[in-house]
């Protein structure tokens, strides 16, 4: 669970970040960002949609997808993608990487200080803007389940 101070800091900076990006501060955008600001989980667009539906019963899943994409393009969120799963979103913009459970799909943040000091490789005319590391494995909950439990 996120500390209240972290949630407040994320939400407090949201209006200014929208203005700086030239985005209208709408109720829908605020509600969607709030879902991500309040969690350490990495929800899918469908999970964000389910979370905002009680507050915004007329919102469409397509709108949620569009807003998440907009936030990602403007650097408000990180997009965590794997071959096996649909995109998941992360409001933690601090330096970190991810652990992915290959059984249940859970994603967790992990600090890897040594990785944060890596220099971009010499890639000729390719300009590296950032990199993400995803460590694959099996979480403790899945390891403790009896065989065939999932």
C-alpha cells in the first residue's frame, strides 16, 4: 500500500503537469490518474476501467485506453509491457525496474541501483532514450501453491 504522502504528492503535481503538457484537466483524466496514483500495482486498462466505473458510469473502455496512452506519451506514467500480457501502467516515475511472475502475472517494482548507472551502448545512429529491465520468475504466493493450483 502506498503511503498517503506519496499519493498526495502524485495528485498535487497532476494539475500542473497537465497544464505544462497543454492538456485539459478533466474529471475523467483526474479519476483515471487517481487510480494509478493510489496503487503500487500495475493495473491493466481493464482494471483501471473497472476502478473508475463507479465514479464515472458513462465512461467507455476506449476512453480509458486513450487517456492511458495520452498519459504515457506525455510521461505521466510508465508502460510495462511483456510478450505474454497486455500493457500495464505504473505511476511510479522514480528509478526502478520490475519483477514479473510468469505464473500469475503479478508485477512488482524493484530497485536495482547498479542498473541505474548503466551507460547506453554505442548504437551508431540510434539514440537510446531509456531502458526498462523486467526480471521474470515466480512469486512467493505461486511457489507456495500446490502443483496444478493455477
